[in-house]
C-alpha cells in the first residue's frame, strides 16, 4: 500500500470497527500505524 504522508507499507491487519475498518500498516519509513480505512487514503500498489 501507499500513503501520501507515510509512503509505502504492508497491511498487517484489518479489524472491523463497526462503522469503519481499522487498518494496521507497517510503513517502511515510519513503522507501524493504525488508522481508519475511510480516512487513510491508502492506495494499492
């Protein structure tokens, strides 16, 4: 995956958070981040 601010990374987990999905991504430059899918603006690469 790719994120505008954090760069490229690998999705490690996806958890159903009710109204949205919580995505855990291990980014190459900044380490692990948890974010909601609707706000993350992740792009498949």
